[in-house]
């Protein structure tokens, strides 16, 4: 019996896993990793290329055999993943559409796999095309679509069975900023309906928009939390960027007070824990110009990764 | 009730895959043209361009009369390593064995005449038998006639074809060509089809759906069986109308052979796709797999002309059985019952084994 069988609130998680381990050719791709994806959130697997994000996603869907560990998907153990398939929506990184078919034919095919037919099929297809704002593309050959349109149709195909859990592998790669923006809109809508959206990315700005982030590096889960909590957890503070007349002198003084200071020419960077401390420093240094820098997820990641 | 629902859902999924494949093919005009043109070109090229030497032709000998000339002919036939000889009691037994395909021809030695009963469906084999008997007679003449007082002692040679006509090479190659075309092109279709699915993200996406692997392979087979039936029909019409190949057997039996061979070849192609990563590799692998089969299957050259040490290979290739079955039904008028064993049995085994391997490999590759 694994520890997960004991977890009472297991059904609150779309995906919950412990000790996930997987190797390819003696190379550990996932190392004794936990994963906790609550239901009804956007969850981002964030990490550099080769950190194991895609492998983890494929493990969750039963496409890669688990070496050891324990996973529940929508409250079913991985061994019974087959019965979860009707409720899953997967959008792989490689192109998931048949380029020689029309948009409608692709949608009809995927609908068919879920046993959606007749009037229901027509209704669902119209609905998903409306969600991705492309109702007029029905009869176009999929291979001739632009990159952004292609990704939107891929998403439409992934939504055809109204999945409870969506797993999207780098959904916004090669997508223009406008389409990217609309994708986030779709994700919000979906989570409002109680669906769980899991995406992978190596782009910090994207992760910042998710409810939850799982930081991955070298097949390990460094941390899992909301972006704000992660920054806190990494011990990141706001930073004051000040242009000053006598940088060396001012720096020595601030360092003497126990503050963390970095210098770049006539610019000082000072870490400040709160607003009153910030006012205090500004009062003391009297900079010619200043700016407050909020901590980024990227710096949190860099800090946690070391 | 629940089970009926599940079966109908499963069939609907298989149908969805099949329809998709047909729609894809429909949009690929070049493939459709190739489906029609390829068998015609193959038929023209191969149908007219073959000859060979033979060993191990099964020959029956019926000795109705034993005189010096007859003895000499028998000795000559025995001395030749072309034949494996069976002695038979009567001409009717010989005819029966030929129609069952158990022997390739028979020599009936009478007092005044020698009858050659030949299998009309294998013109090359028939030609070889005729030639050897003629040279045997000439040898006998040279040897014996000098010592015989009367020159008229030499019997006449009459030739009979069991099927009543003298078939040309292209006639007997025709049915085999049908089998080869199906095997060659259908296996290629699934190899490339599955390879593309894997290179795109479609295979992964499809596998994360209620569609299971058996349904996936079945859907492909369904679609391509429709296509290969259409292709076979075209080839068939060309054979009958263009090349005037006489049709003896039941069309139902022909259809069953065609479907069984396509299903097996399609599964085989799907299985092969697991060993390639590019379409270029498919083109390299395909000849390695198909050429030995087409050459050793008895499609172009009768199995009798294949050296003995290579023949075991012929008997493990499914194409051998398909060619044999099609020759028997189309040219000899065999019914389904006549070809049930070994031909149909072998094709069923071929299909089951390759289907299992194809579905098993998809599972292994992904999971």
C-alpha cells in the first residue's frame, strides 16, 4: 500500500503523485518526484529544456511506463488510466492534426474516438470552434492554416470531449502574441467551469499567469506553489534601483547597515524587505532617480535551482 | 445491454479511424493514380518477359504398354533431374491429380501413341515436359530404330491440356500479379501511415483517448481493405478484359483471398513501421522485405524452378499461398473448400500473427 491510498483529500486533486521515478537508457529523467495538481486550477510545469516536463506529462497519461512511484489521476490509480481517457484532453508538442484533412474532418475524427455522434457531434464541433473563435475555418485544409490558427484548432480538438483534465505540452510555442493572449482567456474560462488545465513551458511570463507552478530541474520537483508563494519561499525581496551621485560612498554606508547592495556604474541595487524600509533607504540616499523592481519568478527559479 | 453498447462504441471508433484514412487517401490524387497504374505497368513488364529452367517438376507416368520405345522414353525421363516421377495406374487418375495440382503433368505411354497431359496453367512447366519427352523420343529413335525392322514402330505424340487451352505466360502470371500488387502496395501504405502518425503528434493524442490499439489497427485495416478491394477489382478487370485471362473459379473465393491477404499485409506493414524512423528508411526496408517474397512465391517463376535449398523460404512466405490460391481459383476453377488447406489456413495464420505483432508493438513502443 502506498502513502497515497491513505490521503483523504485525494479527490481534491486532478493529479497527485509521489516518488515518481523514470529512466531512459540509464539516465534518470524523473527522480523520486512528487506532483500535486489541485482541481480547477491552471497549473504550469516550469523548467528548462530537458528538465523532464514532457516526460512527467506522458507518465501521467500512461504513455510512458512508470519505473516506481504512485500516481492518481482524477482519483483513479495510474493502472486504471484507461477509464480516465474519456475525461482527458491531451495536446502534444508535435502536431496533433492530420494536415491533409479539413478542420471539420479532424474534429469529426476526434469526436468519433469519444463516441460523439449525430446531432451531439454537430453541436460539440460548433461549440469548440466558437471557444477558439474560428467558426469560419471548418472547410479549410488543416495543413494550410497559419501557426496560430493551427494551435487553436489543436486546442479545439482537445476540447471536443469536454475533458475534466487538460494536459497541454507547450501550447503557446510558435503562437503570435494575440493568440497567446486569447489562450489565457480560454484557460480562465475552462477553470471557471471547474476543469483543470496543466501546461508545460520554459517561459517565466507564462508561468506567472498560472494559479500554480511546479518548478522542475534535472528531473526533480524543486517546489510547487503559487507564483507569489514561490517568490516568498525563495526569500526574494523587492529591489530599489537608484541612480546616485556618489555610488561607492553610499554603498559603503548601506552595507554598513547590513543591507544587500549591488553596484553597476552609478546605479545601486538594494534589496528591501518592506515599504517602510524602502522609504528609509530613499530618505537616506536621496537618489537622482529610482525605480522599484518586483521580484520575478525567474529570479525565484534561479535561486531555488542553485 | 451494456456489452452491446460497448461493442457498438468500439465499432464506431474503428469506423472513425477507417473513415479518416479513406478521407486522407481520397485527397491524395497521386496515390489513387498509382493504385490504378501500378498493376498495369507491372503486368506489361513481367507478364511478357519470363522464362526459366526447372527442377523437381512432378511428373506422372502411366505405362499402358511396355515396348522398347516406351522403355527408352521412361529411362530418359528418369535420367533427367528435372522431374520427380510418380507411377500412376490410369490416364483418368493422372487427369485428376493434375486438376488437384498434385502433379504438373503426365506422360501416358500407349502402344501406338504417347499422350502428354499437361497443366495448362503453368505454360513454362508444360513446355519443359514437352521438350524432355520429345528429346527422349529422339534418343529412343536413334537407339532403337536401327535394330528394328519397321520404321513405323515409333508412336505418335499427342498433347492434351487439362484445361483445354494453351495458356500464355501472362495468363498464369496474372493471378499472381494480383497477389503481389496487393502485398506490395498495402503493406507500404500502413508502414508509412503509422510512421506519419508517430512523427506527428497524432498517434500519442489518439492513444490518450478511448480508442485502444486493436481498434486503431482495425480501423486502418478496414480502410485499406476497401482500397485494396477496389485495386484488386481494377487489376481483375484488366486481367479479364485486357489480357483475356479465362476465369474459372468463384469470385467469392477470390474476394476472400484478396481480403485475407490485404488484412495480413496491412498488419505486417503496421508492424514494420516500428523499425523505421523516416520515410527514406521505409523505401530502403521495403524491398528487403518484399523482393524475396515476390521472387520466391511462385508468382513469376513456378516454385518448381526454384532451387531446393531456397524452397523452404517459399513455403514460409504468405505470398506463396496467396499466389497459389489465386491461381487455383482463377485458372483451375477451384472452390473455397478446395483451397482451405493449406492456402487459406496459411493466410489466416499470417493475418493473426501479424495483427498480434502490430498491436503488441504499438503498445510496447509507447508504454
